[in-house]
């Protein structure tokens, strides 16, 4: 994201009480224990296997590793992942 867009986005979040994930196009990750992960605002699925999920983000990639992964829901910008999650890693590009 360009610097001026980030500054404007920060201003909106601070002064207009708008959520940062919406204004700055950040991913929102909701987990329930280490068995469910709901990921919003991703930019596409790069890799999926039974022990790894890699998603494209605006600022790089999200890598989730674990065991017995199953994609329960896959929409253009949302994914519901089930399995035993061990690690969430953000990789900047």
C-alpha cells in the first residue's frame, strides 16, 4: 500500500472510528482454539495441503501450518479452515 494511502487510512481509523482492517485492507483472522480459523480480506489462495495453507495478502503472504487441514468454506475473500493449527506466520513481500 502506498504511504499516502496508509496515512489517510490511519487518519480515518483514528478520527472517524472506522475499523483498521476495513480501511487499511488488513486481514482479519478469527480463531477458535487451535481447531478453527476464519480468515477475511485475503487476496487469494496460493497453496493448500493437509498440513499447510498459504494465502496472498496486500502486504505479502500468510502461512498457516498444522495437521489434518480441511477447507470448510472458500469465498473470494474469506476462508474457513479446520484442523490442528500450530503456527501462523506473516511473510512480507
